[in-house]
């Protein structure tokens, strides 16, 4: 029986990446972090000092190769065979990733890659358009949300743990601005799929979030087994 596809969408800081990774681990599925792919493209864009033109974006996407590799504890992101997992998480790349990922040339190439990675099922893929664009027929679609305050607190904690000094209020303002940009862009905007299940994670732990999604996935898997 073909394993299902689980799409986890939501804004930055909603907990979707950590939850998706833990759900994949519990189910024995493959986790695919599409946000890391767009961040790698943004990093390459910055390094090449390109402009926001289709010509430069075409050059960008024909000159880079992005790979995801599962490490001992977390997924590694390779840009032209170099591990850039830490570099793509800097504040500079975080601010650049939305305008770069909004370009239709960037999205087409990476969406094609994402579909290829998940074509056989057995994946948990997180992003902003997985349930609406990449895999609109995914068997389980989750849309995670959380208050700006909760999301800012999480992001601040993450950055401080990495030794990066940040201002929580500024982080919150940046998240709100990114939400507006991502949800109003013309191509593949951030939005909840009509058949997605919304989970508000503001007051939930990662363990609680993971358990909710795993339970939903197991219900679908068991239902499918009855008809095999």
C-alpha cells in the first residue's frame, strides 16, 4: 500500500517544521523542509549579487543545485554540495527569502523538485503552499497557526540558543510583515487549503502538536488499510 503524503503549511514560527520533522520520525516517513530549499536559493542570490530580474533569476536557478540530506539529528541543506544549514538561518537570509521565493522562475524549479521528491508518498513536507500548490491531493493537509507573540518568543529563543542577540519586538514585527507579504503575493500565496485541518499551536508543546498530527495520519492510514 502506497504511503500517504502529509502537507504541513503555515506562517513562520508556527512550529510546522519541528512538528513535521517529528511526525516523519514517528511514522517512519521522510521529512522534506521546503523552506530550507528557498533559503538556499536566497543565499545563492545574495552571494551572486543579483538583481530582482527574471534574467538574473534564470541564471540563478541554472547555476545552483540544492539537496536535502538527513543528518543524525536534523536535515542538512546542501548548496552545490556544500552544507549551508546554519548560514541559511541568519536574519539576513530570513529577510531575503520571501522576495526571492516569490519569483515564478524560482518557484517553478523548486516545486518541480518537491513533487519529484514526494511522488512515491511516505513524506511529510512543510512550507507555505504544499497543500494548495505542490500536493493539492495530499491525503492529509495541516495548516498551523499561532499568535505573533508566541511565534516571536519561539524565534527569539531559537536565535539566542545559537548565540545570536535579537530583539523580540523586532522579531514580531518582522514576522507580521512577512505574513502580509507571503499571503498577498501573486504566485503561490500563503493560504489555508479548503480541506486542511487548522491547528493553533500558541499554547501547545511540540509533543502535543506532533501527537495531534500523528493521530490524524494514523486515522487515514487505518481507513486506507480497510479497503486494501
